[in-house]
């Protein structure tokens, strides 16, 4: 059964990697924008609890990077939880930016407005939903709550202590906690636009959110274990999900400050949320490829820690190219400010000025400095990451044009396959099949890679989620480092992976590029509007 599920995951991933050459089904799909789902899921009949807006102060990215000035470790409070939710996934501002996206004109109208959030999301779809299962020690009534991202409130869906159901699903990994955050994925919020490509995108969206939570938890001085290897079925039943259109993907145990956790409580069979979520779409489509890969990847994780350590990409041979030391002064902005100003560049890149080698090195160093494995897979704390960052140096002041692998241990670049024939800008533009970026204006393209086959062999089909979660977390840290330095940044999935792998010398191996991040500069004299909430 596990082998059959791995085959399904491998075939889906291969279709994703080759979609620039062989389009994924369904062909000629047209998005029905008039019938798209609501960007902010709500339960209209549920009581609402307003959350505080003013949370505790947060350290700078520099302090998080160096380990200086962190707050003392403690437990969760309601203001700390509200800060985590708002800065990671709540609405922070309305943005109107001059760029090359084809839908720019209609964004001036309120019904098509862009609302900025602290965490990046593929296509701005934000398919993750956040629930709080509060136990007896929580500072609010025990029960199940949904975080309404548009209004920054908790919607109470069920009253009573049902935390035992979640504890039973995650097992010993829950520790002494009696409350839990649950991150679920509602596929239709993404698949209405990306159809079969949805599952690849949303599993990276989850990782980006976990990356934000990791930074915020460290800034708040609270623990945040991230569990991805649990059985989702009992949690899905509790939250009223069918497991096919929406399912629980991550659980975070919470221990409250100044409260004695109640520990284990018995599961509550047959107890489930009765409130119904509002569905804006008249027609919900399902896509066989998404359903099949979700069923396969939901198989229980059976990690082999030794094999998983061995699945990390190895060092490349060659003489390293040293990078300038990280620009710590450029990271001296509060995490709250960084998340509030994080944005995707779309078509705004302009040269000059050039991206510098120091800016590139600072971004690479911060992106790879976090917790690599946002999951409970039994890895030792010093295990190497499952991902690697590559650099297509296009226009970087102080760095020859070419392809490189980043080595965090030496803070250096290892030369890869050199500059593609015809020049780097021309090559990148030829391999990018969307129209919202001009590669000649981009300083560098980062590629995040991983050894999917090795991870699947080490964890089972659930390894696909694990790897994509780490990729999303690395991308979010890249966004934060760029925002702190006022460097333009944009994560994209629109490159021909086969050609990009070949340009890095990866053809013939099991390491594949998965996600790409563009870096460069924006002109300062632009007519952008940002309305802070």
C-alpha cells in the first residue's frame, strides 16, 4: 500500500516538474473568477470573540539571526497568540502597486482590492485555515475556534473540552499541552485557479505559514513544536471536514503561561463542529490529480531518521567563492515591521542599482539559518536541511555571472555549471513561461531544491508534504530577509524545471529544483499606495 501511494506521489510530482513542456490536466481550463471562493472563510452563525491588536514588542531580524536580545522563554498568552495570528495570516493593509500584472486596472476597485498579509502565498490565494482547540487551561472557554483572517476575531464553533481528540491523534508529541492550533488546507481556495497544480502550491503555502510562526514564536519567547506526521482523520471529523476537500495538515501544541496544563483528556467520540462555513462559490469542482495525491500523501509517516539524514543534499566539489559577511545592520528592523512590509515584487524590478553580493549573501544566510524541519520526524537537532539553495547570478555587483550552490557552513558559493549559452538574462527569460517579470531587470534567481525520491523513501508518501513545508519555510525567510534590507523579492513557480535543473548540472540525479525566488531592486519614485490597518 505504501509503495502504491509513493508511486502516486512521484507521478504527480513528475507531472508538476514537467508542466512547462507537458501541460497538466485538465487542458484549456478557464478560471471562473465570478464564482471564486471567499478569500476569508467565515462561519456566519458562530459567536465572535475580538482579539487584541496590541501585542508584545518583537525583536529585530538581526537579534533573531544572532540570538541576541531574545525574550525569556515562557508560555502562551492570549495577546501573544493574537500577535502570532495577525502578523502571520491576518490582513495588515490594502495595497495598490504599479506593476505589470494584467489585472492591475481592476485592483483600483474595492471588490478587487489586494489585502496584504505577513506570509507569502502562491497566487495570493491563502488556502490555509487556522483553528484553536482550547483545553481546560486556556484563557478562554474550552472549545473549538476558527480564526477569521479578515476581521481578526475568533469564531467559536463548539463549546466544551475536546482537546483529547487532538491529543489522541498526535500522540506523545503533544507533551503536556491541552490546547492546540490546527492548520488545515481548503483546496478549493487554490484549485479554483490552479486546478491540478493546487496540491503542490498549497503544501508550500503551509510551509510558508510555519516559517512565519517559527520566527514569531522565537520573537515572543514561546515554544512552537510543529507536528505534521499525525493521523488527520479524527481531527478532520472534529472540525467537520470530509478529508477530501479540506483536511488538517499541521498541529501545534500550546502551553499557556501561569496555568497548569490538564494533560491527557479522553477523546470525545462523535463530537464535531456543527456550524457551517459560508461558501461563496455556487459550483465547487474537484480535480482527480489533487484528490489522488492527497489520499496518497495522507498515508501515515513512517520515518527512518538515518535515511532522512542521508536524504539531505551533499556538498559540491570545487573552489568556494567567499561571500561578504552578512549585513547585520540591514537586518535591524523589528519582525513586526518586516512582516507588515513584506510583499511580492511582480513586475517592479529595475536596474540600476544592482543587487550586491553582500545583499545576496545576507539573504542566503538568513534564509538557511532557521529550523529546517517543520515536522515531527525524529530527526536530531543538528541534522542537515533537506533543501539546498542555488543561485543564478544574473546582475550581481561583486559576483561573476553564473550558477552556484550556497554552502551555509562556509557562507560561500560553490560554482555549478557556469553561465548558460546565450547569456543568463536570455536563458532565464526563455525558461520563464509567465509574463509578470522581465528577467533582464532581476539581480539573481534563487532555486530551492530537494531530493524528493530520497525523502519519500525515508518517510513514506507523507515526505512530499514534509519537503514542501521546508521549501515554503525557506521561501518565507527569504522574503523576510529581503524586506528587512529593502530588497525586492518574488517567489515564482513559472520556470521550466527541467531546463533549470540542466543549467545547474542536476540532470541525471535525484535532486530537483522545486521553487524559485527572484531578487533585485525597485525604483524609489513610484506611485504605490499602502493603507495600514
